[in-house]
């Protein structure tokens, strides 16, 4: 019975037609969103790592420059460098020889170095000739002969300055202590600088500076989200300079994924093991005193959270459509088969002799009888239904286009607002100002409330446009002067009449470049009650023949000519919306060009405005 039932087969067909498209849509939506999110995340993180690498390189360059200041008095008697150079091995001096006391010179230099960076925790100077350690900690100075201390060697085997990765601070084998200080409690990283006997490569002393991790942590945290991601900064030997948490100090990276990028460079790859599943991004840093890698781990759980959310929403919508389709299938099948059964019963009554029904011809099956009975009626009904259906589809299509035209620009404007907020979070107010100006221009252009605005709004729109152009050509190369009379600010004018004039300045007046460019906009009400707007620049100006062509073109009624679309459009809209007596006057010369708009305020809105002033 089920196989031969039209109602059951129709319900199954409706359900399949809903389930298959919904399932395919959910699957492809998830895969596309997943791929899109991955590419977007990789691009954003690549920019973050590039910026972080530059910041970290600048940070190490600053440390190196401060350390190189010890060579500043290389040829000056009694300088820091000279005082170290004059120290001799006591065992090689004649008996009774007293070496010069350089304590004050060393203390002064170390103290100046200590004050140059608020993150310096401790400074240790080891003079090799007499094996003397000099240490400055929290403004306190200690000096002693230190026979136990051996200067650290550069891990790469060279005799160059290097950074010792983060470790608990130590006393450099000095026996002299400091009040209220216990070594080994403060995590620091150390910058070691050998001091050479110039011009040779003989090392006469070793300068070690311990730094707190504050600035390093600040740079590192700008490159990752500490709640969901991991970031490591390690030297070429894999020893950790920075990592999240505190249990990593003195440790090294021994994960298998590090073997993938030990050759340097930058890039990313996917990784899956018991400890981590996600994207590994890395970038090599090659600074004067530190060589290593910045490694960022982005888990799939974090990366695909948005994709999973969208997939769950799509699945919920699909289930909802399935339920609706099931209910619709039942209702449609019942509604479709019930009239057929009634019509068959009715035709059977005709067959048994009821005279109130008439049939031209009768076939052997129900569908034949049904077709003959309702052919004429369904033809008319079908024509009406098709006509109404086409009208409904056209109406829905137009509504959808209107909604899309409204949603897309607003989505872009909201996206710009989000990017602007993000720039403030990363302390980039200049980017925020530019995005704000662009967003204001978009909002002004998208507004469909009317074709007329106040002159004040039109001036603000042009100012936003010029702000973007100043960023393009350089703020020092372009200036805009605005002189608007108070009585003119509230005057109603057609929208977008000033921007085409200013655009022409960049297209023609400054086409060979801008230097010391000036754009002036002035507006006032003259004695006759007309609004006079003057737009002037100090660009290339307009040649005499070209100026005559443009003026003649503006006088003609028919379209075309050599005056361009912008000027004719502005003049046409002024005459259409404000007054037929509106004028556009053009002046030109080697000193720049000038456009004057003369607008009689004879419309009702502006007459009222003028009367209230």
C-alpha cells in the first residue's frame, strides 16, 4: 500500500528535497569558512610576527648601542675604556708598584649605563688582567678579586656579543653580598659584551647586563593572545628566551615541530600530535646580539571556533527547514490527494446516472476521468496562478535587491568601525583618524534620506576627503584653508557639489605632484542674499585656450564638450534643485585656478533660514 500511495511518495520526495540541499549547504559552508578563517588567521599572524620581529630587533639594537658607549672615550685619558686598558696583571708588575685607582671612573660609567634603561637589574664588569669583578645592583657598588669567575662563551663559538636566555639571576661568583638581596629569585636575561683592546680582537674585559623581562614581555604579548595561543622566543640552540607562564625559565624547546624550521627563515605549517594540534608559525630573528626564532602556536580549537559556530547555526537552520518541510509535505500531500479522491467519487456518481453532472467522454481510469472533468477549469486557474506567481517572484526579487543594497554598505561601514577600534587597541590613533574619515565619507555617500544637505555638512565631507589625500601626498605638502561665514553654514545646498571641484584640483591642478599645495574654500552670503562659494588652489592653473573651451562648454545646454562631467553635473544640479539663476564661474592662470558658485537662495527652505538669522 505504501509503494502505491501518491500521498506517501509525495511526502518522501519533499523531505529528500529539503534534506539533501540543506546537508550539502552545511558541509560546504563549514569547509569554506574553515579554509577562509585559516588563510585570514595566517595572514594576520604573519603581520604580527613581522612587526614583533622588528620591535624585538630594535630592542636588542638599543641594548647593543648602550653597551657600545663604553668605547666613547677610547682616546681620552682617564676615560672608562682607558682606565680598563691601563689595568695590568699584578703578577707581572715590579714589586711595590701600585696600579691607578679607577674605582670612581668605573662606578660612574656603570651607574650611567644603569640609569639608561629602567629594566636593567644588575651590571657586572669583569676585568681579565687582574681578575677583578665590579658589580652594580640597585645603586650599590661592589668590587673584589674574583678568581672563580669564568666569562660565558657565545653559544655559536664566536667571540661576539650575545644574549644569554632567561635564567634566575646569579652573583657571578662574587663573595660580596648586597643587603636585602638574595640571588636566584629574579628571572632575567643577560646581554654579554666582550670589551676588546682595539684595534685587535683581544678581550680585556667582559661586560654583562642583566635585564628584567618587562619590555620583552610587552613585545611578546603584542604578538599573541595569551588566553588561547602560545608564543616562544628561543635562540638557535632552542633555549627559551620567552614563553608563557613561569615554569619554562632555564628550559629549552624539545618538541618535534621545532625540527621543521631549524634552518631559519619564516613560514607556517600544520601540526598534530598528543601535545598540540594546530598551526605553527615561525619567523627567524637575526639581531646584532641575538639570533633565534619567534614561534607562535595557534590551536585548531581557537582557529576554527568561528567556523564551528557558523556550522552549528547552519545545522540548526537546516533542521528547522527539515521540520518545516516535513510539515509542509504532509499538508501538501493531503491537500493534493483529497481533491483527487473527491473528484473520483463525484465522477463515479455521474457514471451511475446522476444527471446534474455532465461528462463529454469517459476513460477507463481515474486520471483520465479527472483530466476530462477539470481540463477547462484548471486551464483558467493555472493561467491566473502563473500570472500571480510571476508577479510575486518579481516583487520578492526586487525586495531582496533593495535589502542587499542596504546591508552590504552598512556591513562595510561597520567593518571599518571594528578595524578603527582595533587600531586604538594597538595604539595607532593615526590609523583610527584615517579610517574614521573614510567611514564618514562612506556614511555621507550612503545616506539616502535626501538629496540636499547643509553647507556645513558638505564642508565636513570635503574635509574628510582632503584628510585622506593629505595622508597620500604628505601632510607637509598640502594644506586646506576653510573660511565659512556663520550665516552661510546652515544654508541648504545639493549634496556632493564641492567634492567634484576638489577632485578636479588633484586631477588637473596637482597632476605633476604636490609641494606646498594650498586649497582654499570660502563661503558667504553677499548683499543680494546669494550664497557665494569660492574654491581656489595654487596648482598649475588653466591655460587660456583651455579655459575658453570650458567656459563655452558650460554655456551650452546640450551634453558633451570638453568641460567634463563634474562641472556640468554640479551646475545642472544647482539649477535643478536650487535656482535656474545659479552660476559657475571659472578663473585660471599660472598661479592656480578658481571656481566660484553663485547660488540665489530663492527656494522656500533657504528663505526661511535666512529670515531667522
